[in-house]
C-alpha cells in the first residue's frame, strides 16, 4: 500500500495542472494499492470542482468507488491524533489533510507517500520514523 496526498490526485485528473505529466508517470509506475483519507478526498473534490466541475469530480468518484484509491475512515480518536500533529508541526506548517495522512501512516504501518508536498520531508511520526516520499 502507498499513501496518496491531495496534490497527485488532482494533478493526475486535471490535464491543465502543471504536475499532470509527473503525476501520470508516477501513477502508472505504482502497482500497490493507493490509500488516502477523507480529508484528502474532500480537499481534492474542492479542487476538482474548480478544475472542471462535476465531470472532474466524477473521475475522482469513480476512482474511489472502483477502489483505485481506498479511503480510510475518520474517527474521533484519529481526529485527535491529527490535531496533535498540527500542533506539533505548526511552524512547518501542517494542515489537517497532511496530519490525517501522518495518522494513517501510524495506523497502517505504510511508510511510502505519493505527494508533491515538500513538508513531508520534514514531518516525523511520533516514533521518529519518516515517510518515504514518491516521486
């Protein structure tokens, strides 16, 4: 399994995105199951609406409903952990979607993340481990 952040999801769908080619090449090379969080899907749907309205959002819907991207559910305990990461990395900064991915990494043991966000090079999990950033 590989975690996927909002940026590559949007870039892979939106052909006008400056990172579209890079996202497509990296996505094509990944054979593992992609997983993300509800926060990243929410963020991606927002950006997809701006990129092409419902037709762009429908592409993302199909990726989720076809299990091309598995969405991890949110719970009160996981949300509390996410806010702890936001507080810990407030100076980087760490937004909610990023924090939920850090919590997902803790919970699943997945250490690879597909992201264009440079912040992930600085983040450390509570056990001190870092994530391996793709691409």
